[in-house]
């Protein structure tokens, strides 16, 4: 756990305007800064960054957050990496969650050394490409320009068993084997990559962590990847993501293909939002990462049996991660075609039109299920339900799951309720029970709790004045306010940005982000927040007292007006008058 005190100090030092300005052109607009949203395409700026609130919000697509969240959403960094990046920008050192052991310190130093070697190798391969007319002609024959080759930092491994001696004076160094540049076999050493076009593979942070090599002739294997190493895990990395990031945000879409040349050729033709898996099947980590970066994910596969098998694997890992508001699609190319040949033959516009018309995840899933069963017989329809059961149980997105259940029910000729029972989804699709209303009073309008939450975000110290008994327990904002009060009682930090950061992964996160966006929209000051907070609580107290007073009057009217009851009514009337006087 990274201490809240460190996050507070970091957020105090970081200027969100400076962070966002690295990626988005901002202009001053009153108290805030405005720009074109990097998360969706727009022509009129709706993206607002508040230096006072240290918060960004897009009034077009709803994207919002603080500096940490911006780096996670835009740059695709993990939480700790985003903190580390911001800390480095202001000269801070990210604290260790626990003291580093000697072994951990040695491992981190070793990884840094391996990264340096890979960087040297990349520079060597790039220099060798300039010396090789044959390699240059190969790339030109594939339609690639010098600019695109430089952008992806392409290189060439010479046809030499120990060509890397030109880059490393200590060719016998063990680290060259560890990072996959050199192979050691029966006491002999030689370069892993020889006579190949070299494709550097980069981490999220832009550091080279591995290579892919494409043979120039007809040799096998056609493509050769670095082995996994302390820096490189195939199932977590995507080729071309560093170069594609800006185009992904502009288009709101990411295209997943299978080869390095597909990515580069698409970029050459203006389709810059493509990435490739690294010689492995699509993983859940790939899908989760891409859904954080884009509004739509499109997988592109060959239309043959192998391509459809790979697509089914991608579908299976996508089902638990699919979101109702972010479609996942599948494009199948004609047999013998790949994205490289397709975009060269059709052009970018026709290729992108095919992407827009690609099969949705639901259509692909249902088509595969139908193909496995004879829907003309009861046995076939039963088989459909059996095949659909494990797949639909993995779907987490509620609206998508409901739509799929309805479609499967129609195909199987059963009712929706029957389908839910047979698919084991009756519990999952059952509506949640609403909390029982309080007997003492009807629910308060939801806007009151929402407004209290907004005030607390502007001036967190107000949480000390919260009277939780006034809140409607059924409102999610009430739960958020109680959680903030509990955290404050434990000595939690009292700033808006840290408050949101502390609850980032909690059930209250979305309510807090929505409240912060409203604060930004209405430019609520601390003085206004303090005044509104007290007015709202006073109004709620008056409402409560009035409800209690009216309940006593109804009791007296019903014929049970004892002397004690009338005295109590009189006392309550005076209390109510005093409260109303405070409001005036």
C-alpha cells in the first residue's frame, strides 16, 4: 500500500494542467483550461481542466478524473506506474510498500541493466539497416516509407553468427543471453537474430523490452520473437501500442491484428490505431488494457479455420470483461488475405468501412452457437442451451447478458424466464431488492444527498459537521458520505483530490467522480460549499422535525390527545419554529 500521505503530497505538487498539456493543447478559458477531448473525437472543445480543483472533465463523453487517472486512461499506465511517472516529474521517489530485500534490489538493478543492453541492440540494428540495400529494398517493396520505418524504429540484424560483437565489446556477457539477444548452446554463442528485419517491442513507458525478427528470404520461422525474460512477458504486451496510442484516442477504436507488418502497413496507410499480439493468443490482460484505452475494440482475423479458432479464443477471454457501453467486434478477412494486403488493395477508407461493419461479439457468439446445433429439433435446441450456458454465465455486463438471454430464448423456443433458469442465470438477472423505506419518514429527495457530497468534495472539512441521521440510507450518496466520515475519523487526509484517490477502487468511486464533475461545471467555491452544506442540513432537520410534528398531530386528531401528548406537540412546535427562524 502506498501511504495516503505520499499521495496527498504528490497531488499537492503536481499541476494537472501541466500533466494534461503534455498530450492535449489547452487554452485558458476563465478559471479553467479548455481543449479538444483526447478520449473521443470532437470539433468544439468540451474538455475542461480545473487548476483549482485539480480535476479534468469532458462534458461530451463524460471522461473525468485527476492527474493519476488521466495518465492511466490516456497513457494506459497501471496505477503504480502512473504514480511513479508523476512522482518522477516533480522529483519525488515512490515509496516502497515494504522495505526492499537485498534480492529485490538486485533484481531491479538487473532489469535496468538488461534494458540498457536492449537499447544498445536497437541502436545497432537501426544503424545496420542503413547499411543494407537489400533490407531497405525489402521494406520499400512492402510499401513502407523511411518515415514509418523511423517511427517504429525498424532495424536489420546482419547475416552474421556473431554480428552483435559490433555492438557489445563483451560478447560473452551473461546478460546478453538473459535478455534473449544471444543463444548459448553446448558452450558456443551466436546471435539469436540473423538476416532479419528487426521490430523493437516497447513497454508502456516507451522502453525497448524485446524484439521480433522477420526473415528476408523464405527461411523458417518466418517470424522469430525474443524469449520471455525479466522484462518481457508475451501475454501482457502488445506490439505498436506506444505508436498507436494517440490514434486510438482520436478514433475511439483499437484494432487488434496478428502481425508486426500488419500494424506498420496499416499505419503507413493512415490506419494508425492497430496493435498486434506477440505470437500468442489474446489474453484477458490484453482485452482489459485495450478497453481502458478505447471505446471500441475490433479483432481482425483470417477467415479460415485457424482464424476463427483464434477469434473464438479472443471472444472467450472478452466475455467477462465486455462492457455495455464499449462494443467488441470481429472482422474476418477473405482466405489468403491479411490486413497488410487488404489495406493495400482496398485503401484505408474501404478498410475502415469494413471495420465499422464488423460482426459484434454477440452476433459472433450466437452465430457460432447456432452452427453447433440443429435448431429444427428439440435435441438441437437443448444442445444450444447447453452450449450457451457456460458462455452466458461469464458475461458480466448486465444489459449485454440480458439481450443475449433473450436471443438464446428465442432460438431455443422457450420463455425468457425458462431460459434464465436453464442457463443458471435466474439469480444473476433478478432485480436487486430495494432497501425498505424508513417507517419514521418518507425518503428525502436524492438531490439533497448529492449536493451534500458535492460540498464535501469542495471543502472536505465539512464532513466533521455531517449529521448522518438526516441521510436517506437507501441513497448511494449517503453511503459515500458515511464512508468519508469514517475515513476522516481515522485521520484520513482532507483534500478533494486525495479523497477521490482514496476511494478510487471502492463502490463509491463513480458517485464521487460524478459529484466532482458537477463541482467543476458549476465552479462551486469553498464559501458557497460551506453555506450550501449548512443550509441543506438545516432544511433536512426542519423536514424531520416537521414530519415528527405532523405525526403527533395526527395522533391527537385520532382521539388520543392526552395532556402529555399535547405538551409534547407544543414543545415540538416551538423547536420547529426555532429551526425555521435560523433559516430566515
